[in-house]
C-alpha cells in the first residue's frame, strides 16, 4: 500500500455506513472496526459519506481508505506511542458531487450498521429541504433520503449508533427522520418500517482526539514514517463507547476487547462525560484562546487558566451533578488526560461550533447551579462572557449565520436570544457583563483574578 494514489480496493464486504470522515471517528469507531477485523471477531468495512460540502473524501480515496493512527499518552504510569495503519475504511463518497453513488449504497444487503459524527449541530431538523434535493443539506435529511431508498428496495433496516455529543442522540436523530418523513409525505408504511426495522441507539463516546499532528515538532519524521500519509491521526490511549441496547451478537465490541459497554440507560455515563470533560473543554477554550494560548497542554500549565479550570470543575460542575458513579475520580482522570505530554490538542480545533457546544455542555450546569445555590456560578459565568467575546474579536469557526449574529449583536441582546442558546440567559447578564467588559477592554492579566475571590 502506498499513499500516493496507488491502491487496490478491498474485497471485504461493506457492512458499516459512516457519516463523517473526521479525525474522531477514524481514531474511534474505525480503529475499533480495524481491531475487530484483525482479530477475526468481525468481518466488514465502513463506507464513508462526506456529510458537508467541503471534506476529505477525495484524500481518503487517494489513499484507498487507509491512514495511520498514533495512540500516544500514559498507561499505568508509563509512556506509550503506538502506530497502526488502519484499513477498515473501504472508500469514501461525496454526495455533493455524486448523489447517485450515495443512494446506490442502499441496495447493498450487507450494510447493517450506520455511524455518524456530524458535531453537536449536525442532528437538526431544518424543515426547508425537499426530497428532490441532491443532496439535502442536513444529516438527518440525507439519512431520510437514504432510508427511503432502502425501504423502496424492500431491504431490512439498520442499527444506528450516532456519536454526536448531545443528550439522547439516537432519539433525537429518529425524531428528525420522522419529521422529514412526514414533511415529505413518505406515508404510514414507511414510518412503520422506520420504527419496526431500524434501531436508533443512544450512545456516549469518549476519546480525546487532536487529529492531524500539524504542530508536532517531529511532523516531517512522522510523515516519512507514514510514507506521505495525508490523513495521519492522533489520539489518547483512553477510550469508552457506551451504547443503549445489546447488539453484541451482530456487533461484538465487548467480546473483541473494545472498551465498550452495552447498557439499558446511557444517561449517567453521558451526563458525567459531557458535563465534566466536554464542559471543561468548552468553558476553558474561548477565554484561553483570547488569552493567547494555543493548546490544552499550555492551558493546563498556565498559572491563571489552570486554577480557573480546577475551580470550574470541582466547585461548580461536581456539586451540581453529584459525586456518585465515580464522578470525582473521573474528574481527576480528566486533568491527567488534559496534561498528556504527547498530544498537542489545539484549542482552536475544540472551538468549532462553540455556541452549540456551550448550549449542550455548560448551560445546563449553569442553570442547575443557580437553582441549587441561588447565585450564578462564577467560572461558568466568566466562560459565557468569554464565549461572546471570542465571537467578537477571536477566531470562531461556526455556522455563518451564528457567527454573524454573535459578531453584530449587543451583549445582553445575545444572552436573551433563545435561538442561540435555547433559553433566555439574561439572569446571568449582570455578572457576565462585568467579565465581558474586562475581556474586551482590559489587559489579559486582569481577566482571571476573580478566581482568587470567594
């Protein structure tokens, strides 16, 4: 195998349809699929669908679906660095250029599993798309069109494991698909097939994945080691996949040694992970970027940002979610994972779609803290102010309409905008505006001084 466009397509059957070709799924589900194929516990590859107009389908195809994954970090107190050539992707399809090829996948009777990771903003019902769009804009609409074709062909449905970090991701995806089915008048028989032949599982995924090691001082050596691979991916040793239901007979994750859990209720796992790990990321990143930092490691070593993050997690997040189910131990492990010396996790990459991330990861904790203690949480209130300031004078990467609204709206007006945050946040406005003015007008050395105040 060479990473120069010369490859031979695999003869292994395609059993997994995957929406998303980004670094996370390639370091997570695709790496697990590769491991299962290598062990002989599962036989099948993933065919990848590029979910947005600009993507990596061409590069993946040039490399025959192959790429190298580096797992780097600490295990049992010892440093590890493992490199694996991942071969579990058969090919990639760009539905924006070849929509017919995308729909043709529905005719493959071997396809049984559908995976996705289209960010927190990906599972949405727009209500403006048509079944004649080629392709429809949103992921749920694309999925509905695909499932309609599957139904038309009289073939069985799927096990769907969405990996987006939103509560009840499987339930929400199913609801969006049903809304499109009704909008497009696909009929009661299709809706019945959708509900009876397809299983939408709620899931939780957890693995810090910086992706391409563009900031690694050994990048040239790494590229040479990987024979010019343009899709090199990096991740940490820790991983966890929690899935509702039990489909081990068809998708033998646990028996293959994959760090997975089948469960009747994913909520306790999801709440712990999203509120603590993702909440820590999202509460820290906008302010840290404006503060002049570039990586999570730098933030963990910074004498101002590190105390802010510890106070945020230990004094605001943990008191709200409680310490049952190992929450405190999990929080302590998160700080160790953030300190991973082998991974340069860019703050800018975490900042993608920061508004929707804040809405899911931080806002529920803010609201519950206020209800429990009768006051605003200081660190998360600062994080809200930093978020708005970041969209004003930072380098946000979000939906163009969101960025325009955040850029031009007045501070209090934005906090009251339920279309942005899903709630009116004016109860936080007085405290948040103090931080916002400080970030917008004062020297950065003044921003985090409130952390020492009690």
